[in-house]
């Protein structure tokens, strides 16, 4: 149990670090947003920027999920990466695992991934709403 807790804590710290760096990188293009644009062209640009941000968040989360999957293969939970990625995706998204599950000794590590995923997804949602309100298409409402 202590090994699971220690590994879980290490993986969570790494995951949160990767996410923080990823959010900072995704926010960089938004820092120089031109405030002077209006009308439909400006609105379409803002929507396109938000769409790019959502896709970037999705990619960032998939990298984090893949990191957990690599750890599961390294720990020999699963024989192949595909099974580990499937398990990690369902666990990170807190869907739960049904047809795949770790050995009894490692169930706590999987539960820790679920908690980390829950927090990361919430953090990403808050970041997305914050950006949408501050610099995105919802900054001033739908005034054209």
C-alpha cells in the first residue's frame, strides 16, 4: 500500500507539473490578443482561438493519460501499451474500469489516477471558462 501511495504521489506531482506547463504554453498566444478588433471577423477569430484552445487542452490531457499508461506498462500492470492506454483513459476520466483492472496490490494507484484526472479536468474547465470570459468570444457578450 505504501508503495502505491508513494508512486501515486510522484505520478500526481508529475501530471500536475505537466499540466501547469501545458496551460502556460496554451495561454501564451492569448496574452497578445488584439483588443481593437470587432464585428463578425473579430468574433470568428475569437471562436477559432477558443476552438484551438479546446483542442490543445484535449491534446494535453491525452499526453498526461499516455504518461500514466507508460507507467502502467513500466510497472507491468499490462503487457501492451494499448491495454494500458485504454485502462488509463477510463480511469483518468473517472469512467471506471470494467473489463480491465490492476492486481489487488495496485488498485490504490488506479484510484489515485482517477482523483488526479478529476482535478485536472476541473482545472482545465476552469481555465477554459476564464479564457473565454477574459479574452474570448464571451468577453463582452454577443455585441457585434
